[in-house]
C-alpha cells in the first residue's frame, strides 16, 4: 500500500502531514537521500548492546520553539499534541477524538504494527496513581481499533525510579537515566508480538529500556507507535484554511459561528501594517506590523489565553477572513505565511 503525504483526521478532516521521506527505516529520523539508517541507529545505543525494538512509526513531526521560555508548537500535529498534553478539558477532549482517529489511520497505513499483536504497553509513571500519556493513547487506539481490546499489559509494568523530567538532558544522559528503569511483572511473554504506544519519540531512550524489559521476559517482535517524531522545523506548505487552523488552535472550525459574527470595521492596509477595529461587547483594536514582526490586540481571551502560544482569538481570525474576501485569499495566505515562516521571532502582545 502506497503511503500518502498526509491524512485527514477527525470529523473536521484536519490535515496531518506524515513524516516525509527520506527517513530512517528504524526510527523515522531524518536521513540523507540513499541512506536507510540515521547515524544513531547505525550504532548501538549508549550503554546498551541492542536496540531491542524493531521499528518506530510516527504520525508526523513534533516541532516547537522554546526560545521565549515557553514551548510554542510549530505545526498542526504539534498543536494537537500540545492540546492533548497541556490543554484545558475541552481542548484535551477535542484532541483525543481526532488523534484517536489518526492512530487508527496510521496503523492501517502500516499494518505490520498491529497484525498479530498480542500485547499493548506504554511506559508508566513512577507514581502508578497517575496515568502516562502513552496509557491514554492505548485507550484511544483500542476505541478506534476494537480488535485490540484486552491486550493492554501496562498494569504489570513498573517504573522503578523517578528520574524526573529528562527532556532537556543530553542524549547520552537520557539513556543513562533510563537504563534499567522498567520492570515487567510476568515471567514469560512466550515470544508474543508487542506494540509500545508513546506520545513523542525523541531520543528513543524510554522505548529502548521498556523494550529491554519486555525482551527480558521473552517478548517477540516489538514495534513503537508514536503520535509524533521530534524534528527540526520542516517548512510544511499550508494553504489558507490550514494556516487558520494552526493559528486558532482549530477554533476556525470548532467556533466558526462565533467567529463569523464578529464585525470588522475601520480596516486600514499599508505595505507594512494592517489595523482595524473588531466590534463586540466593546471595540477591540488589532494591529499587525510586518516590519516590527508584532501582532497587537486587546481582548481578554487574546491576552490571557493566546499570547503565550502565539494563537489568534476570534477577532484576529475574523480579520483574516475579511482580508481573504476583500483582498483575496492569496493576499491573506501570504500574510499568514509571513508570520508562520518566522514565528519564533514574531511577538504577540496586548495593546
């Protein structure tokens, strides 16, 4: 089966660009044309004599910018992953629904992942009263692939130490801290096939040690299914609708009526700036300056919920819809791309 460049997930048909070739046959890391393995997978893991798992499949790439002190997602899948992990209850619910559909579609595109699988597992938290994101993903996969029901064995896996957050650690340090951290409370898995679920595959240290613990209990083939592969900014080309989804955190489709009800007046367009008033319970100012790379606005939703993640509220979203009607979709798309392509250097601030 030919794998497409992208899939459309959820009822809203959100476009998710799959990991683009060329990539490593083992972990989907970027490689040069003609290479089958990345420089990491060509070697044994730090402190290890085997990788233990067979292949990693990721839905897409996780790209983010940390330069401002907060992690800002840089593509549609990254927005969804952020909502799934850190969003409010409504955002988490929406993200789970569409990501579950994405897991179903990806497992269909790579059928070796679930063909013959007898066990599903995720790396648990040290405190078993807390659920790991991977455990939630198992629930989502089972909900969308009912044939996998009853195969989750995460309850018999222990994390023996609490190493805290190792995201900022060097790769070698991650492997050192994860080595021997998992224990499987079952004597023999009888060579059965296992699928590990993970949210973001970065260094591979967690999946490596979990696979080691499973192999210690005679597991058969082990594969990893992750929402995303940590990656550098890959400059995916988005159209106008996709860019609005990105900048609104999908409110452009979930809150379309509220957005369309916003009147935009006093619209002023120059070569370097756009200004207008968005009318509501009060008049709100919007100003976008491409020279200074700044988006200014004064509604409470923008100030308190959108600024840190560099997202648009309904007023700014309606401005771009208005621009697409009055100046054309190409004009509005070009402005969105101007912001998107250099998002780490743009500032979103209240007036």
